[in-house]
C-alpha cells in the first residue's frame, strides 16, 4: 500500500519539478542551472521541458502549478535551499489538510476512504509557520532592488495573519516597518503584534473575505496608479480626505464589499494622511508576486 508521502514523491514531485523547470526556463535560466536548483540531471530537465512525464490532472494539477510558481519565485529571489524545503514541507501539509492532495492520493491507490489522509493532520497553521512564511517573502522583497522605489515616506509594513484573526497578537508584521539604509531595503524579523494598523485591516477583512490574510503598503503616485491599471489589478480607491485610522480600515473593507476580492486599494490620502497603496493576497508570497508584476509596468 502506497502512503501519501510516496504519492507525493512518485507522482506529485515530478509534476512540480516540471512546472518549476518550465517557469525558470522561460525566465532565461539554462537547463544546467535549472538542474542545479532542482537537484536533478540536465537530461531530466530536458525531459520535463519536452513533456515526457506522467501528468496529473484536475484540481491537484492546478494547485501544483500555483506551488511551482511560488517555488520558482523563491529560487529567482535567491532564497536558500533550506528555506525552499521548509516552504515545500508546509505546502505539503496544507494540501493534505485542504483535501486537494487527499483526493489525488485516493484515486492513486483506488480507495474511497477519505480518513486515510484526512485523519493525519488537524488544526490551523502554527505561529511559527506564519512567521517563517512571512520572513521568507520579506527576504525576497528586500532583495528586490525595484522595491526601494516603492517605499513611501511613512515606510512600508508587511503583515500576515493567522486564519480568523481576532486581535493584534494574531497578526505578524515587521517591527518598526520596512525602511531603507544606504540604498538597501532593511527590516527587522517579523513578530506577532508588531503593527496595530495592519492588524486592524486584516482582522476587519477576515469577517468578509477570510481568504485575504496578507497585506503590504507601498507609496502612491500617478505612475503607480497607471501601473495598477496596466497590470490588470482589481482595485478600489479611497477618496475621503478627513478621517481617522479606524475609518481608513472601514473604508478599505467597504471597497472589498462593493467590488469583491481586490488585489489592491488605493488610498489617495488626506489631511495628515500620506497617500499609499495597499497590496493584498492570500499569503505573503502572493503579495510579493503582485509587487513584482506592478514593477514591470512602471
């Protein structure tokens, strides 16, 4: 009898490596460099690029493509091998808990007993997992030289919440915000309870769009506004000039209620309020991917 781990190793990982290889190849990496990153031979990379492997189908295939994009981004950011392994381990457990991997596994072993993998894991992501994922994405952001131009005068912050956050201590963020020192972006390691404002935004959003659990604020100007449109982002706009911080949170949530799930909310600022853009995502890796996409249109 095959276990879920064997299914992951024998069926899922070849598809994941193939998708990563295609993404990296499209970004200009050589087959030799891709082989080095994936820990496989150049011949195997060639095989993946020509489609000579057993492909998965359905929802699992779509999810693997998403994971492949995340891993490829981490590789391109220059993430350490150990960090990528930790990230993949976390995604493996998440996919088991969600049922996506379990469905493919049951088909693989020709069984309809869902308890075979649904009973393996329970509970929500730990605080350590949240900090690790946010720190991983933050590292990629800090290494991205283009991000320096997006840091506002009030500085940026980057936050990621536990599922169903209730208080500030359920949201991890950067203490003291992200700043720049000698032409380099700089930030302290994320901590829970480090940003009251970002926590307020994610807590309020969790009541209407619980899938949105990460947010980053960047500067706002007309060039960025045009880039949001060119990038095809779905975004809302806050126009009211006189308001409190609590009202800013309420207005952000109202934009989501009016327009559905958004990639960003533009805050045009007001009296004592610096204009900025909030970039949202289901996790911090997705947020960083959106920042990179936005940069490509500036």
